[in-house]
C-alpha cells in the first residue's frame, strides 16, 4: 500500500520519520509533496527512497493520504488534488478546526482526523483519532495499524477532540515550559544555584516520574501520596499549587477552545 503525505512541515515530516523508523512503512511506498522544495529535499536526505511530486501525484498514487497542512491551506490543497481523489481512498487530515461536514462535502473519499504529538518522534505518546461519517472497518484497521507502531491511538469523538488535543498534543510544550519555569524559580529562590544544575534536576525528575507512570504503572495520585507525606514540606507545596494552578488550567482549556471555534467560523464564513 502506498501512503501519501501532503505537506512536509513539522508534523508531516515527523510522521514520515517516525513511521519509517518504526518499520511501519517502507520508504519506497511513501509519496510526499510540499510547496517548499527545500523541505522536500531535507526530508528526502533524511529518509532516502521516498517519492516526491505534486499534490495531484500523491492523490493519484496513494491509497491513504495524510493531509499535513495548516487549516488555512486545506481548501487549496483539497482543490489541487480533487480530480485525483477516489471514493476508495482514505484522507487523514491534521487540521483540527476543519469540520468533517465541510471536508466531506468537498471530497468523495473517506475522511478521518488525527492529532499527533511531538512525542511520536520517540515512538511514544497518544495520537488522537476521530472518524468521519463514511469510514469503513478496513479504514479503521489500516489507520490503527500504522499509528500503533508509533503511538497509542486514542479514539475520541469530535466534540471532545479539542480538550483531548490540549492534553495529548499541546501538553508536551506545556509540561516542558513548566519544568523550565520550575528550574528558573529554584535559581531565583536560591542565589548562586547554577541554572544548568537546576535544569538537569528538573529533567531527570521528569524522566523518573514518567518511568514510574509508564514502567511501574503508578497513578498520578499514587505519586503524590508517596511523596507528600502528612505535615511534610511537599504537602505544603501541593496546597500552594492547589490554590493557584487549577484556575490557570481551566482558563487555558477555555481559551484554546474559544480560539479553535473562532478559527472554524472564519474558515467556513
């Protein structure tokens, strides 16, 4: 089966690299197009053997096509390959704000939506999947088979996709930012503490905590209970976090949901 990718940007290139590294796809089975020739050349240097062409070439040659372009470029990308798309193909879009009803009204093929994460570079983390109305059992098996090699596919309904995407896809950036801010705060509270030491401690703490969650099967609450003993220093720290952090998270989820709604309304206006 030939697999196509429209767009060789950050996520498109990441998916190609991850799927090849996981031996889910042979490079010779991959077709890819991109507006910028430089990005195509960079990716073909990283993954020798892949085929390149125009959007129409990818649509004509491939059974499964990953549409890895910005939501604002979706309409032009679809238009450029509409003459080559067939009813037996699967089009997988990464554009969250693009509604299924909008996309399915413009293509004859089946449609699905995924939200990958940067953690797939390490063949880890969740990849969200939402099915369109014309999806078949074979489509489900095919896409699952690909994604299971590089991630944990999690099926979510369209109405929950935004909140889940904030956790699974945007989450690594939020966690990394918070770890960096935690290291900076440690240095600010203890003059003379070297930033590189604080950064190393935060990094190793995150790696160790992730290992407890994944390798040992600990829950979030179990880790908190194990560390935050009654009357101890960590318990006081949890009290401070409990007072200030939950409202910040609620605002973040609300702001991102409102932004996506505005983008969707602008797209369909």
